[in-house]
């Protein structure tokens, strides 16, 4: 019974990890777009808030899902 439960948990965690990776790709693309706008001198308070919140979430979630390099980079 314990092995069956562990398998279910592992399966669910993998689903969550895949969802995180899909969302992270989207967020990173948006961050790239905002970085390019910033280089051109085009930025807004909303854009900066999005960057802060996205990087904060990426950092925490990446660590949770076993991606220490992404966690480190997004934290810095």
C-alpha cells in the first residue's frame, strides 16, 4: 500500500513539475521581452512589478522542483 501511495505522489509531483516548466518557459519569454524594452528605455511600473514577481516565483518553484541553477539565476 505504501509503495502504491508513493507512486501516486511521484506521479502527481511530475505533473506539477511539467506544468511549472511550461509556465516557466512562458514567463521567461515575457521577461526577455521586457528586458529588451528596458534596453530601449521603454519600461513601466507594471513591467517592473511583473519582473519582480515572476523572478520571485521562478526562484522558489525552481528550487522546489529540483532545478537549482534556475533557482540561483532567478534569485540573483
